[in-house]
């Protein structure tokens, strides 16, 4: 798939730094800069939440984040109920392949367009066929 194919989109706009970008895989917190032409984010796929009874619960199904955070919308000027909590020192971290993220290649003849690359040793299945796995081990999680 090429960005914008069939939708009259020439490019994707940059998000302001710290934007929440919700999608079916979780929520990205963005660090993008149009002037310096870079895009970066981290994706929240698993998290802990404390509900009204006060017991923290680990959530591993990223689609539940819609219910926990987005059901009533978020206005960042009133998002004081979202809190960053530093982890304990010495926590062991696993590093792995980014689940369901394909390797991309430039579209021939167009340096500004990219498409999933079907060629690779390690592949996975998508609705449109097999694609190579992203070669970067950029998934981080606390070891169990």
C-alpha cells in the first residue's frame, strides 16, 4: 500500500509534539517535527490501569485503551488524570520484533513514497498478502 493511494493524499501531516494518535494497535505518543523532517513516536499496546476499586490491572488487549482513555475523549488541557509513573530501577526489559509491523521499501521512481516489502526471510500474513517483518527490534516490555 502506498500512502494516499486512492484518497488524494500526497503526504501525511506532521503531528504536534506529544500528540496522542489513537488507532487499532494502541495509542502513539508522537515526537514529530515538520521543519526538521522527522517522525517518531512510541506506541502503548499494554498498560496498567487502576479502576475505582483501587487495584491495578494489567491490560494486554490494546483495543481496551479506547474504553479506558478515549470513551469520553481527551482534551490535553484537562488530562491531569493521566500520570507518568517511573518504573523501578533494575527492571529487566525484553527487546523484540515490533508485532505486525512490516519492513518498508521506497516505491521505484518516487523517493517520497513507501510500500510494505513482501521480500524477506521472516514474513507475516496481512489481509493483502505476506510481507517482510520490520528488521528493527524496537519492541520493549518488562520481562515477566
